C-alpha cells in the first residue's frame, strides 16, 4: 500500500502544473506525505 500512496502523491503534483514543471522532487513528495491527510484516516 505504501508504494501506491507514494505514486498517487507524486501524481498529484503532475495535476497541479503543466508539462515537466509538475514533476516533483523526492523531498516534495515526502513532505506532502508527511503533512497530508488521507480520506480514510
């Protein structure tokens, strides 16, 4: 489940920006996972 969470989080950045600007760094994904909330939590 952790790999799916990570992939979904990374994909969320792509939806926010255009083209290559939406590709997040590992640090950005890790930070969003740390502070984010899941619907089922």
